[in-house]
C-alpha cells in the first residue's frame, strides 16, 4: 500500500494517522459500528474473501482477522492499564499474527463472532470506567506512554483504516481498483 505507515518504525506518524482518521468522531460510536461494517464487507466479498490485491497485501479475510487480533490485544492492554500502575504494554508483529494464526482454515463467521464478543466486552468496559480513570496509562514498548483513552481512540482509527483497506482490497481483486 502506498499510504502504509509502519507502526514500529514511525510510531508518532502512525498515531497521528489513526487519530486523524477518527477526527472528532466519538470513538465508542465508531467502534460500535465496526461489527456490522465487517459483516457487510464479508457478505459483499462472497467468493473474493481471501483474494489478495498484491502478494504482500492483505485480503478482506486477513483484514478481518487482524481487526479481531487487535481487539484481543488491545482489550488486554485496557485491562493492564486500568488494573496496574504504568504497566509495560507489549507490541506485536501484526503480520506474524495474521500469517501464523489465520491460515485461511477458520470459519469467517466464527472469527466475526469472537470479534463481536470481545468488542462488546471492551465497549462495556469503556462505558463503566469513570472518566478520570481513562487517563491511566501504560508504557507501550514501541510508542511510549499511552493512556486508556488514547488507546481507545487509536483503536477506533485503526478500525476505520483497516475497513478502508479491506474495501480497497475487495475492489482490486474484483478488478475495480
């Protein structure tokens, strides 16, 4: 992708990009719409779910898998931040997770169901957390201090980025990109 920003080598640029995508939108509202947006995209993709636009670019399926992985990882980060004082937040190699954990043999409906359950739990945690507690932070191994609120906002921008990426992948494999 020509607009690729490496989250490890360009952490500040990556954060700014995700926050710019979110803009002034309510991150909880954005995150609440992601499950239905993913389901619609998967339904639209039909036989093109696993087609990659380029050998090194993700398919719709891989974008969905990555969004689900991110929900799992970030949900853990939320809980570490809220329960511990300035915990270390480990980064992860998203490409390794997609390549090694999602080899195309899992049912997309199961993947979506898992994502939806995790997202519902994480949105509930957000709603239940007092506003003052949202300033608690952890130390991200690649990006430094990140508060619960910043992490939550970044995930909303992350959703928007990868939904757009998946849409572009679908258009390309269908011959419209």
